[in-house]
C-alpha cells in the first residue's frame, strides 16, 4: 500500500526566510502522528503543501499515493482537514453549511454527523459567525469527520475547546482509528492530547524533521542535574548527552537515556555532583524543538 502521507525533500521560503529545508517524512497507513514544533517551525506550511493548498518551492508530497498538487476528486473525498484558523461561512447556519459541504462528499454520513452534533451540543440554527470560538471549532471538526475520511489532518484544532470537549474529540478520533484504521496527522502544543491518540511523535525544527519516534520514546529519558565549580564542569565531556540548559554558572541540566544515566554520574570528576530526576513528555520533546 502507498504511504498515507509522504514528503520528499520539501523546501519552502517566504520573503527570503527558509521555512522548510529539504524536509522528508513518510507516514504509513493507520499511523497516528503527533506533530510538534516551536511557533514558526513550519508545521502549518508543511500541512498545506501536503493538502495541495500551497505549492512547494522544491520537492514532492503525496496523500494516499496521489501527488498533492493534483489530487483527484476521489482522493479529496477521503481527506478530512481542520485548519488552524476557521474559515467557515459566517452568514450560514451550521445546518446550511453542513448541507452545502456534505453535497461534495458522496459518503457523507448524516446519521453519524447528527450524533456528533447532539453529543457535542452544537447549535445548528445560529449563524456561524455568531457562535463562540469553541462552538465554531466543534462544528469544523464535525464537518471534517462527517465525511468519514481515511486521511485526517488537524492543525491546532482544539485550542479553543474546554478540557471536557477536548477529551471528547480525542476519544472520537481514537474510536475512528480503532474502527476504521484512519491515518492522522495532529498538530498541537498540548502533548497530553497527543499521547492519548498518537502512536508517533514528529518534531519539526530548522525546516527539517528533528525527531520521528514512537510515543514510548520519551519514557526512555531522564533528567540529570550536574553541579560544581565552573572550571571543573568545563572538563566534563557532555557531547554524548543532550543539553537542555545551563540555568546558572556551575550547573548543567542534561537529558540522557535511562541506560546512560548511571554512567553519566560515574564519569563526573571529584568535586562535581549530579542527581537523576524523572522527566515528562513535554520536557523531553522540547529538547528536540530547539
């Protein structure tokens, strides 16, 4: 089977600033990807190129084996997209918008859509422009999932949602993945949501993929805080570990694999001390975003 999503040597610049720099990514069918990166890392740019909404300066991308720039109507009908900025028809009611959009999808599931609307308490009689940001986001997600897509792309779709609704959306995606094996790229800064849904983390930094690992990856790391006179710290070889920060003079904070943590302490010279601490998913991933 062709890859669900694929990027090959993607490059894109805006005003002389290189946003994507030879980016490569391959997502297998049924994978659920949590996409992370600092603001301006190029996440939205990459997703728009994948969807054929933005041309790349160089490189190629595809969804379900079809080139992004020439997706067939059949391929588009299999894609569900929730953008970062909602661009819905502000003058239409929610119901009128769903009827309009649903007409473009032969497999639009009205029964399923109505069940989501009821569960998520979305008003369909109010003009979309008068709905709260949270209601608009819920409606955008319903519009996307109602088509029963095989490929789902979500670009920061739940930032305006309350915690209970966020959890309901994540659980719905989990159920869709279990039932139909959908492929998902979910861009978000809320790592807790990504852990519930995704089986892989992908981090963008410097216009490239800095990390592409299973979600269990973060559990393999520990934080090591090393303290001592600055002149002694400068003699320690930290090159095999990832530096997180140097909070103050005479201190280094590292992230090391669990298997290496004890070795790291054993190699410290006399006069330098270190302690091992557990760390969380967000702290580990942030190291690869730098």
